[in-house]
C-alpha cells in the first residue's frame, strides 16, 4: 500500500512524497484492493479506512493519530454535491464535498470531517446542490447537524 502526501503546503506544489511509513502502512504489506471507504468506524472523531480486497478479507485501517480539535458536519439530508466550507478565525478556509459512490463499489460516510488546529470557533457554510446556503456561526469542535431550511 502507498500513501502519497501533497507537498503544496510545504511550498512544493505538484510534488508528492510517500508517507506510508509515517502512518504505519509498512506493517500492512501489499494488498490487491478494489474500493475503499472513509468513515469514523470506531467513533473517536477521526477517519478510518476500509479496503475491499480481491480474494481476501476486507482490511480496516484504524486511525490512531494524535488527537486534536476537529469538527464533523452532518448535512441533513445528506445530498451528494453538498459542499461545506469551514472558515477559521484566521480567515483560512477548509472545504469538503459529499460524494456518492466515491470508490469502486463503496462510498464514504455522509459526514464531512475537518481538523481545526488552534481554532476554537468557526463559521460553517453549507451549500446545497441547488445553490441554497445554510450558515452557522460560532461553531466549536463537535458533531454538528445542519438541516436544510425550506
């Protein structure tokens, strides 16, 4: 297995580095996988990965990284094409989008996860597939359900 990290945040856009050893993939060994799904399988606030193998059992990779402030947004209804923008107190923005069928015969959970770093309160903008927006201010690191107001 291989995990490639994008080095754009380090000032080297367009370059990738193999980070598999940093996250323990060297102990997993080779897999012939088809389809992967991201979800918080162990309900600890971070994303884990399930991989379907050809001629083998499914493999679950549990994320046991360092804990930190995070935010999980659960748009309701969870409509593919919904985008969520989280604006941090320093003005930087994080963006996520809900997909359906995002990998071969599998799909990620219909919630979006964001790492908040040092931010304690953020503004969340949910843009629904038809362009309507829901905005929530003063959000802290918890699971937040944002309902479509019609």
